[in-house]
C-alpha cells in the first residue's frame, strides 16, 4: 500500500471514530441545534466541528484555481 492510500485510510478511520463519538454524545445528551449552530467555547460541538474540519481539509484540500 502506498503512502497516500495509508494516509487516506488513517484519515477515514479518524473520521469514523469521530462520528462514533458524535453518535455516542447525542445518544447520551440529545442533539442541540442551538449549540450546533453556535457552539459555546470549549463545548463538545465546537471540538467536534473543529476536528471534522481538520480531517476534511486533509482528505479533500480546497481547489486552487490558476489564472
């Protein structure tokens, strides 16, 4: 397996683990749309969204247009 595939697999595993923690959190505490839209500092939702964004950027970097 090449390095790119291995990194992609690791990122996918991290994303799945993160989604599982989200599911566990919402099963225990319910889902708060208010906190999802505007997460308080240090809240679960803030950390979740930050980690998810970091993984997403690595998995699919923003397109760079050439002029």
